[in-house]
C-alpha cells in the first residue's frame, strides 16, 4: 500500500469512526470500520446514508411505475430511511406513527439532527396537540436558521406560542420574522394577533401595509399570496365599518 493510500485509508477510518460515535451506532460497525480496509468505512457510510436502499428503491420504482411505496427501502432502520419515512407519514396525516419514527431518529442523532427532521416532527406534534414539544423543536431550528423554509419554522413557532397563550412571545417572533422577510401570511397573522390583544390601530396599520406591499409586488408573488391580501381587505372593511375613526385617522 503506497503512502497516498495509507493516508487516504486513515482519513476514511477516522471520519467513519467519528461519525459512528456521534451517531451512537453499535460496536458492530466499529469492528467493520477498523477490520476491513477501505471497504469497512464505505460499508458504514452506505448503511447510514442508505445508499443501497435508495438505489434498490429507485430500480424497484422504475419496474413498478407509479405503484411504488414511500418506504420500502433496504436498511429501513438507517437515518436516511427513517427521515424519509417520517416525512411521508406526516404528509399522509399519520401523525402518531410519524412521531414514533422521528423520535427514534432524534434520539439517535441528538443535537446533529437535521432541521428537516425537527420541522417534520414539530408539525406532527402540533397536529397531536403537543404544542410545547413542537415549540421546543422549532426554537432549535430558528436559533440556527431563522429563515428556514422561507420563514415557515418561525410561522409555526409563533402559532405554537399563540396556542400556549404566550401572546407576547408570539408577537416577538412575528416581528423578528417580518424584519427579515416580507411574508404576507406572517404580516396577516401578526395583525390578527395585534387586533386580538387590543392593539386595533396597529393591526389596521399592518393590514394596510400588507395590501400596499401586495399591490406593488410582481405577478408571481401576488398569485401566491392573494388569499392573505383578500383576508386583509376583508379585515380592513370590517374594522373601518365598525369604527370610521380608524380610517379617518390613517
């Protein structure tokens, strides 16, 4: 074995062992990595990243056409397979099953769990009424990536806080979001929170800003957000009808 191959082998082994210990995989993989030159680390990564499962699932899908399943891979207990299965369960509305699958993955991944996993389990927690658990996962996402999924994590976090009667916390999240992203849904929900908590003048201002931003937006943005524009217009119509002074004061 040349010096180059020795260095490459050492790098592969150290990388695989570090990843294995971080993921808390069992001792079997440590033996495989150390004992089998080159092939051991590659087998380990193939398992944990579910390379073989993806390849076989792709081949099966091509043979079966549209009849393939979201979760029929080999190595179905690997992190990649668990993540895919959990996401599919959330999409299908099978939230209790999704929680069991994704909690298993979170336990194995610990702090290194991808934001996508935390987001999917947060959605499942919310649908199951577990708002505190959802809030905790969403806070971890927002702490590292406030713009995750174009602000979707912050929107979900604010909603959790509202469900938990933490209106002040929700208000701060909406304000942080709107400083970064001019998101019509976020501005509409922020305005509704202000109105519900007795800040009607400020709510009207936010709805008027939403309408103004919408009217100056490009066509694709207007198409995506017309629903919230219409809701804001209805809100302003109701509020100015209830209190003409609100409109006169603007």
